[in-house]
């Protein structure tokens, strides 16, 4: 089993089985605290628990995070704290995880496609025509699915 994670607040999670069929996907669980978005940490733990006991061989791929130019210090700090939480959750639950650089998975999964957010949605629609990604923000779900596929192809 492969769990792909696009760790941003507009990110997502996707779980693929051994046949690379998507068995679960969802937006990153978020709550609002003092008018700021934060990871819903208990919900993330519940999601990990839902899949890890059923599938002993769950492997997690997390898109490697980095701060972006012109991004504020506060937003960078919140983003990196969320990224650290995801890594810590894997360690705490004893799940193997891999940090995957965006250029690495995109080079393989989006070969010969434009390097824009819509490309991941288009690619997922080609591979999984039954998955309907119609919202603009669905690029997070598409990225998570492709990260999980990349993980399965490179291990």
C-alpha cells in the first residue's frame, strides 16, 4: 500500500493498493484556529490508523517541503511545522516514509506535459478516468495520487 501526501494546507492524501488502484483520497484535513488554517492533527492520525493496521505494508511518500521565495516568515513557519508533524506521525506510528522532491516525481509522472498545476489533474484523469477531479484545488489530490504512484515505481 502506498500513501502519497501533498503536505500543504491546500494539499491532500491518497492511498493506492498493491495494484495501484486508488482506494482513498481526500483534501488535507484542516481546521480553523484563531482565523488561521491549521492541520487537523487528530484527524490525520485517524486516517493513518485507518490504513496502517489493515495493510501492514503501508509505505508513505511525502512531498519534500521547502520554503518559497517571497513567502512570509509566519506562513513558512506554519507550513514547515505541518510538514514536520507529518514526518513525526510516520515515525511515531512506525511507518516507513520517503521524502520525495517535487522535481523528481514530476519528471517521471508528468513527462512531456506542461509544468503547471493542471497537468497533474490531467494525468490522473488519463490514468484513472473514474476519478472526477473538477475543482481547481483538486491539483492537491492529483499530486498526492501521483506521488503515491511515483513511490510505487521507484521502490
